[in-house]
């Protein structure tokens, strides 16, 4: 997988971010709650599933299987989000909702590109709104002293902005 990622645009950056996110998930496993650990690993595997799809699937993994895995991960993440609700962890719940919105935008871009083309400005504004909300979460966590959550949020924003959305290409749409 790492060889495949290295051949993509920003290959070394993709690998570096994947390694940092893996270390991040391991850190959650070592010092945080089970729910936060499951959340971190589920999002990591979800990101890697998008990377596999971008890089080209290995022969042993079909697109249908990958989508089933992704759907399972989304169910796990949804259950974790419900867990945050029951624990009264509103910040993590809001963060989960924002990330779900981002995943929805990515899925629309992949599965219905003509819809994005038809509503380019609306899609762009929705993406900016979601990213603004995610950045606000990092600021809130930083100000409240939740530095692990702030670091985690910032790392994920960087991962999605530079890799999945290709922020440099995305910003050119508006230029």
C-alpha cells in the first residue's frame, strides 16, 4: 500500500500523514477512552479506504467489498457518535457531525460529479462551512486545554485538506 501511495500526487506527504494518524490512534489507545480509541481507528481505516480507492484497488479487493467495509466503518463511527451523545460529550458529537458532513461532500463529489459541477458554488460554500467548523473545533479544544483533541483535529484537517480534497486544486476552483 505504501508503494502505491508514494506514486500518487503528494505521495510522501500521504505516507507521512498516514503514519502520524496511526501514531495518533495508538496514542488514544494508550491514554484515552475506549470510545475515543475506536473513533480514531475507525476514521483512520476509513481514510485508508479512500486512499486505496484513489490509488487503485489491489486485485484481491473489489470495489464492492471496499464499499461494504466503508459502510461498516460509517456505522461504527455513527455508533461512536451516539456514544458521545449519551456521555454528554457535545464537542466530540459536533465534531463527528462535521466530519460526517465532509464525508457526505466527498461521496457526492465521487458518485455524482455532475451534481457538483451544476452546483459548484453551493458545493464550495458547503465545503468551506464544514472546514470552518472543524477549524473552530480545534480552536475550542485548544482554548479549553484539550490539547490531544486539538492536535487530533488539526492533523485530520491537514490530512483531508491536502490529500482527499486536494486543497490546492480546490481553492483554484474559486480563482
